[in-house]
C-alpha cells in the first residue's frame, strides 16, 4: 500500500500531540476533583458557620475541637486511605480489575478498627486540652462537639476509600454529583438540628455525620449498580483480608507523610498564642491558614490527577507515559500557581478587609502576603509531587522527606525566627515556608532521579505476583 494512503490514525503521533492528550486527561480528573474536595470540606465549614451564631463560647469550643479532631482523626484516616491510590491505580492500569474491589474491601477493616482508638481520644479531649492549658469552659464545649462527631469517623473512613476506588478509574463525576447534592441537603439539615431542634453544637456535629453517611450511601449505590464499575466490583471474600498486610505497607507511610505536614501548621498556629499581642498574631496566622487551605484544593486535585495517571501507566507497564503525565500535570500546576500568586499579590492591600476592619490587622496581612505567595508556590509543587509519590508507591520516601523538612528545618526555623530574631508571626510563618521549600527541593530531586522503567516493573511484579498467589490459593 502506498504510504500516502495511510490514514491519520496509522501515522505515528508526535510528542506534542501525546502531551496535549495527556493534559486533557489530567484536566478531566483535576477540575471536577477540585469541586469534590471543596464540596466535602464545606460540610464542616457550614456547620462551623452556624455554630458561630450560637455564641462566642460555642464558636471557640467548636474551633478548638475542629483543629483537634483534624489532627488526631481525620488527617490519619485521609492519609491511610491514600494507599489505595497506589494499589488500585496500578491494578487498574495492569487490567487486574478485580483487585480494586479486593483492595477496597481489605482497606475497610484497618480503617474501621483505627476509628475506635480515635474515638476514645475524642471522649477525653477536655482533659487533654485542660492539661495543655486550655480554658475549662472552652474544653467542655470542645468535648461536647467532639463526642457527637465520633459517629462521623466511620462513614468518613469508608467515603475516603470509595473516593480512591473511583479516582483510580477516573470516575470523577459520580463523586462530584453526590458531593454537591449532599452539601445542598446538609445546609437545611444542619440548620434544623442546630436551631429548630435546639441541639446546638451537638446538632452541628451530628449533621456532618449524616452528610458523610448519605454520601457513602449514594456512592455505594453507584458502585453496586453502575456498569462502569462492573469489572472492578467484587463481593467481600477472604482475598480482601489477605490484602490488608499489603495495604498497611503503603497506608502507614502515606498517613505519616500527610500527617507530618498537616501537624506542623497546627503546631505553629498553637505556638503563635505565646507571642506578644497573641490575639493579633493568632488572627493573622489563622488568616494565612484559611487562605492557603482554600487554595490547596486546586493543587491537591492536580496531585490526584498525577497519582491516577502515573499509577495507571506504571501498572500498564508504560514508564514513558507516566513521565509524560508528570510533565502534563506540572505544566497545569505552573499555569495555575502563576495566576494564583499574581492575583493574591495584587490584592494584598484589600485582602485583610475580608477578615476584619482593624487597620492593624489589614496592614499585617498586607505585610505577610509575600510569604503567603511563597507558600502557595511551594504547596503547588509539593501537592503534585506528593501525588506522584502516591501513584508510584514511594510514600515511605515522602514520609522521611516531610519529617526532615518540617521537624528538622521548618518548625525549628519558625521558633528561631519568631522568638529569637523577634519576627513574631512573620517569623513563624517564614519558618514553615523554609520547610516547604526544602520539601519541594527534595521531592523534585527524587522525582527527577526516579527510574521509571524500574518503577513500572516493580508495579507489575507486585500486582501479578498477588494475582498468581490468589489463584493458587483458590485452586488449592
């Protein structure tokens, strides 16, 4: 056949075409995933907002309880569930579809078991807070909120597993519709429990649990009835129990990697209360945390796209495609972070007005905005590369990096700059920025030196080794 008659489909694709297609795939995952994350986290924000109308004491107790439960519970479950991004993503790429259901069922057992010790800690939150010097009245309110939040732990754990199960298959829109629908329902339900039934802070906590449970029911219905999940849907079996050990080998470093970074910011926010003029310093650092947390959903969604695409391609034995996915997501992140930093810096003079009218606060926020821009830049890099770490399966390296970056560099530098150099709140936040930059440099070095061919080989060996083992045990 004459070469001129070859169809366009038979022509070899150029690198720019491949990259453009990968960017489209990544956008398909990242953009709706950002809305999923925002919708799910707005549940707690909405409850907090309604508690604010009950009184200053109730708001203070709920704020303390929210910080405490995030650190001791939700961050741990969120981190452990991230192990499925490695296991399910690579299994899906290797077309071992049944293993997605097996891994998900197996992961439910340790996550639910972890909820019980977390619950015990939450029951005694008032004694812990009083022990570290918190006001007894605020501690009592925090305990009330935390105890009623305990039922939320179990649906939250299952929801995180369902999210990873669907994410590994790029099934994002079912999560989007369910998350938005639950948020719409949550607002009137929370209002009714808090004000109409007079449950107060207990009603706000209970409403969150109802919302997560409803989200699990909606996604569970989709999982068991959708044709899109037909290949990956399995019934509970002994294979799921056998996968627990493999799940824990990734879940523990995943949790450590996420929690170490999360906790460092909470520690610095707590330390800010020891500075001169603690009310101003704490308020400004709370604003910094709010701004960075609001933006973080976007780079985290890019990281989720990187995790999905890298794990799928490694499982499929396509190391070059995994590298292309990393480049595509990094390019998207670069465009987004330039827009975000430019917008934030240009609005530095009016940013403080969103949080108060005191001129001292507004001027302080303006001065610290430069550091906020560095934080957002570092957050984008680390979120994407952390997603690559989860997709590749080197969470243990990420855990060591976060430990060194934040607890050997970041927090000590924050203490030195804040209390020794007397830069106060700017010094505390500057220390965290230094830790974040160190983290980004180390993650970049690891990503650049990664042997992608070896990673693909290891992924397929792990997936097919367990597949053969399961088959032999079934035959025997």
